[in-house]
């Protein structure tokens, strides 16, 4: 009887062991199959991207990520989905994908690229500085983040270059509004706009003009000392500038008239010299 019990328990043990091996084998097969599906979806996405079908490409990249979120292909697929949208100017979709990527994969090795691409998406939506202010601000803030957090990357170098261009755009906007207020004789708002250019965008091409406009405004208001202060600042930094010459003419109303007289006088002098030089040949004949 005991022998039967022994064989009975032995059969049970063998049965469970065989089931366990079978489950393990099935699990390995399923895992390999899943990896293969992910790779196939990723490769389909790459092929569609090359062919220009970015919507389908993004769909396949999203599919690859969803199939196996723990795999190494998941964050790559998410980034490629964002790039697919960007490549055909679907900026809103690209930004949404990048925001999701940053939230889900905050420690991914190529996070610097994700932030840089987001900045570029905002930057490339800038068409008119008077209308696209939000895109300008978003682009600048994102590029500043890239420079501060990833300073030794090629993305930081390009981000710095783009920030300079953005500052030119923002300064241009301030100058446009400042000129408008100046023409409307709204002196204080005009001063505020020109001061913003000097204080916040002093490295841009508009600094010289902003200084000159302040000279004009303060002189028009009768605040001669303030006007002189900005004229000296303009002269110290940009003495050869056309704006310094214009500021000089604000204080010397006869400057332009005298300038014309000097040109006319020099012209007469040159003509006299030419005639005298010509007469030397006449005498030789």
C-alpha cells in the first residue's frame, strides 16, 4: 500500500515539474515574440518616416512603445514619434509627444535632445514678433533650460545662438511699439520701451537706435541733461554710428546745414584743384 502511495506522489511531482518547464518555455517564447513585434513596429515606423508618411510612422512608433514599455525601444520609439511629427511641421503634436516623453522618461540618457527639440518646435512657429509672443517666450525659456542643464552639449551651443536671434526679435518688437508711442507723443510709454531694449537686450542690433530715441524723447520733453546723458553713452560706445550722428544733430540744429555747406565747399575746392591740375597740361602744350 505504501508503495502505491509512493508512486502516486512521484507521478504528481513529475506532473508539476513538467508543467512548470512548459510554462517557462512558453514564457520565453512569448517574450521573444514580443521583442520581435516591437522591433518590427519600430522598423516599420522608420521606413514610413523615410517615405514621408509621418502620421503612420508616429503611429508605429507609439505602437512599439506600448507593446513593451519596459524595453530599451520604448523611449527611443517615443522620441521618434515626436521627431516624425516635427519633420513635417506638426509642431503641436510633436510638443505633446515630447512633454509626455519627459514626464514618463525623466532619466533617459537623451533627455537633452528632447528639450532641445521642444525648443526648436516653439522657435520654428515664430513668424511675426507682434503676433507670436507666446511661441517666442516658450522657445526662449526652453533654450535657457537646455543651456543651464546641458551646458557642454552641441544643443546648448545652438540654443545660445537661437536665443540671440530671439532677443533680436523681442527687441524689434519693443522698438516698434516705442516708435509708435513716440509718434503719438506718448513720451513715458515710449521711454519705457526704449529703456527695455537697453536694459534687457543690450547685445542686439537695436541698442544704438534705442539710445538715440531716448535722446530725442528727453530733448523733446525739455530734459536736456537726460538727453545729454544718453547721447554721451551712445557716443562712448558707438561713436562711428549713424545714430550718434543723428543724436548730435538733435543738439546742434545747424549741424545738417553746416554739413551740407562743408560738402559743397569741399566739392568746389576739388573742382578748383582739378582745373589747376588740368592747366598744367595745357601749359605744356
